[in-house]
């Protein structure tokens, strides 16, 4: 074993994220693909909510709304997942968006991925202002979701009145 081998993480050696474990325990009867989608959407939403290092109650409500809408979760289930994601946000924020997006790219078409961008912008706008840092993070996620710039622009247009750069 060389010195550099200790820095190379093998996929099978990586532990699951706490969020992924909680989702798996909470929803054992859901198909694996749905549990992956729930974890990825919650992780990305929490990442956007935390990008400014401040999570407002309105942002948490927006995350719950996105989970309820796109994953067909009950209010209690959405609250559990949103709370779990936000509790782990510091750990999750260190994960590259590409890790979430790779799974989403395998499971979703472009229309569904556009809806995810729209949800991320809704989370960002929940506190009344979409900051440039949040918008840029969503742009990075759009790229990782293999979407075109027009998709990013279309999703951002849904919250145009909240864009900090336009105020």
C-alpha cells in the first residue's frame, strides 16, 4: 500500500450519509429509487438553504413543501426528512452537488430535473431574497444535472421578484 492509497476512498468503503440511513430506516417499504430521490432532493435543498449559513423557518417550510409535492410525502414524512437534512446540513454541505446529481441523472428526465431546479429556487426565495451566492450554487447544480443554461434561466425566472441582484 502506497502513501497515496490512504487518500483514495473506495466506493464500497464509504459509509452512507446519516440522511441516507435515516431515509432508509424511515421508509423501508419504498423502492430504493424513491429513497434515493428523497435523499438527493432533501440534500440539495438543505445545501441551498445553508449556503448563506442561515436557515430560516420559511426555508425549512419550503423544503417540506418540495418534498411533499415532488415525492408525495405526507406532512409528517416531509417534516422528518427536512429536519434530518437540516440537522446534517454541515456534513451535507461538504458533499459536492455532483454526488447528488449523478443519482438524479440516472433516475430523472430533463423535465423532472427542471422541477428540482425550480424547487431549489423556491427554497432560496423562501426568506424573501435569492442571494447571488444561492443562485450561483443552483447554477452549479444545474450543470451537474446536465441541464442547459436555458433550464437554469427558466427556473430562476420563477422567482424573479426575489432576485437580490435585481433589487
